[in-house]
């Protein structure tokens, strides 16, 4: 998994009825775009995330 600042981290739900989680990657702390990532969630909370196999990085639109 590789990401850059501004990409979106999308964590899919592993349980029926549980919401999926989205967040914007603010900082990439691993080498060459690898985790961990500092992520801002929609509620404004920022957490350090080590994404598992249920997560994907959705690239931000490049201008």
C-alpha cells in the first residue's frame, strides 16, 4: 500500500451493518508512501493508522 498526502484512506466494514470509515491522509510516516499514516477523520479527529487488508488508498485528484 502506497499513499501521498491528500489521498483518502477508505476502510471497508468487516461486519454487516457497520459503517465504512473514510479519512484524508495528512502525513505519510513510512518510507516510499508506506504506512503508518496520520489521518483526519470526518469528525475532525486525527489518528495514526496502520491500515489492514480491509483498507484501500483512493488517490486524490491530481492537478
